[in-house]
C-alpha cells in the first residue's frame, strides 16, 4: 500500500466522527456527495484575503502585458 493510500484511510474515522458530532449518521454520511460534505463543513469555502494584500499581489503580478507597466512596489517591510 502506498503512503498516500494509508493517509487517506486514516482520514475516514476522523470524518465519520465529525459527521457524528454534526448529528449525521453513518448511512447518511455515506450518501453525501463531496459537494454536500464540503457545504456542511465549510471545507469548500473560499479563502479570504485582505483587500490590501490582494491589491499588492495584483501590482506585483499583473495578469496581462498592458498592466505590467504598473509600478511593482515592494511589500510592506521589504526593500
């Protein structure tokens, strides 16, 4: 058995315990789709980034050539 498979198998008991704490029985747990599970647990929630951090990233790594002329300023605390 590969290391990845062993890691995956170790996750199932934790997922079942989490479902039990949420009041979801084993039969219902196994009927859930991955999307439903992520919706229930918040695992599919997008990561949140602060506005100033997003703007900094946009300045440093523009999406297209036209916007690459934007001044690339260092991040706070960098020279």
